[in-house]
């Protein structure tokens, strides 16, 4: 089958790799000159099922009120923007803040994240992949004691879904990660997820693209996609896409363009509730004598994560809902720097950080959209992963490859499709 994969980020590249290994004639299209050069480029590095708690939750509502108008807010909403896409997304977000919706969405996200973590381990073993992987688990630290109760409630739901996550003392956290010693007096509690991992998403994406090419995939970099092409005979079927250089025909199309999936889907009348959440990262060089962490960590209250990637420390997080704007905001860079330095004052060379921002494709329920697009016979969706793209890439790719091949996926996926938003 001729399969067209739109997007060469961690989601698209991994999907292309598995489809090519299945024997399909795969073509990958991406506007960048190589794989992984947008949202996958400098993300937080975590493969964390324990990070699958949805943003929409009952306890986030009072926080949103406190954060309104603050430039240093971990989650920044620009509600006063004339942006109907944000208003519509925000209305759905608020509906998902109910306790019942929060628990349901967390179970769905954890289900996919755990499956993806297992699939990633298989890929790493089978293909001998090296991407600065660390398998020491992930620590979640909290500075506010009032945050521990909702964290414990989330841990119970995750544990029921099959994730091992348990409460530990500050002393135990420092024993697991001595670099926390400087910040220990300011910490209120911690949780540990021993099965979670971290690694360089960009390097992994490059390896997936290389493997796809070795198995015959055609990689069309530097090529923008203008619109999806609908069959004139069968309106429920696509014939391919129109690119900057002309049309490309295909038997099946996989939409894996992250935040840009939404505007492309609109070219055939498909409305996907995906909105970009701009996240920031700084990458520090770690020198001899620095106290950079070895274990990957999450500072939940500040929406920040920290991952050791060889001789680098990646500090990433925060979110700004301000449209498809990819410009660096110096104030958000400074916030990321301050938060990192407060937790790890000797973590690396803060005088010369590499700053970056990327658009994370977020859904109102923090669960990605997988499966066949409503009202279409050959448009497959693999998008909307938010902050969990690296954590869910291998599982989402396997689900997509299985569905295209007519195989039953390894997990239940009927509730992960776009129909939950579109009433289809």
C-alpha cells in the first residue's frame, strides 16, 4: 500500500519506520530540512507515563484564576486574544475539569503511555538504539504541601491503571538524586515512578527516520503540505496531498503534523480540537564539578521537567496558549532559567544556556487523537499528543501501523479517536 506520512517529528518518523517495516511504500513529507526539527527538537526528554495526568482537572481551576495576567504563570492563557480557536478549545478544556472526566482522561492517557513505554523498550532492544537513554525512573517533587493531596489522588488512579508510582520522603528523594540536596529544605514531598525513562527525543527521531529510509521510505524534507486532496468520485476518500512542489498520490494518509494538523485537516472540513501550547526549554552544558541530576525529575507545580542527556542537562516546561506563534519570549526563557536554577543551582553552565521553544499539540482532555478520521476511509490521525509526544510515540505508531494493516492493536483504542469530540 502507498502510505503518505505527513510530519517527520517523533510521532511521524516512528510511524513511518513501523509502516516501512510492514512492507508499505512509505513517503514522508516535512517542511523542515530534516527529521525532528520542530516540537521534537529540544523537548523535556521524559518517557513518563507518570506525567500523564491531564492539565484539565478540578484542582487546576483555582490555579488558573491566580495565574491570569501573570507573565510568570506556568500555564499562561491569553483569553483576551481575538482567537475563536482558543475560546472553543478553552470551553472544552473547562468541561474536562470535572472529576469524572479527569479520571477517565487519565486512565486513557496512562493506558497509551504504558503501552508506548513497553513498545519503546522493544524497539530499543531489537534495533540497538542509542539516544542517551536513562532507565532510572522519574522523581516528582513538590514545594507546596497543599499539592500533595491531589498528587496522591492522581497516583491512586495511575496505580489502578497499572503504573507504579508511590510517595517517598524528601530524604529518600535526595538519596535517589543527591543533586536535590541544595533544594531539599524547600521541598514538601515527592513521588517516584521506577518504570519511567528519559532520553534524547531528537536523536531517537533521527534514528527512526534513518531506519524508515533503510526500509525503502522516501523522505521528502523541505516540502510544505498545502492541503489534503479529496476524491471527486468518493468524498469519503483522499487521493493524496498538494505540496509546494505539486500533488502526491497515496492509498492512505497519516496526519502527524502536531499543532499544524488542525489547519491542514480544515482543508477537507475536518475540525480537530488541537491548540498549540508553546513550551520552552534551556539546555545546559554540564561541567566537571557541577551538581546536575542523573535521575529525570518533574517539578509539577511549575510544569517543569529535567533530564540528563549525556553531558547536557535539559530543563523544559511551562505552557503559553498564544496561537501558532513560534517566536521566543525572553520573559518565558527567563522564567525557565529561574525555575531551573532554584532547583539545581549548580546544575550546569547557566551563563550560556541554549534556549528553544516549540508548539505542543494539545487537546482539551490531554489525550491524543488516534485512528481513522470520522467520515473518511483512508485518513488516519496520529496527533494531539501535547507534552506526551515522546512518551507516547512508539505506542501511537504501533497502533497506527496495526490499524492500517488490519491488525487488532495491543490495547483498547476505540475511545482514543476523534469521534469523542466530533460526535461521530
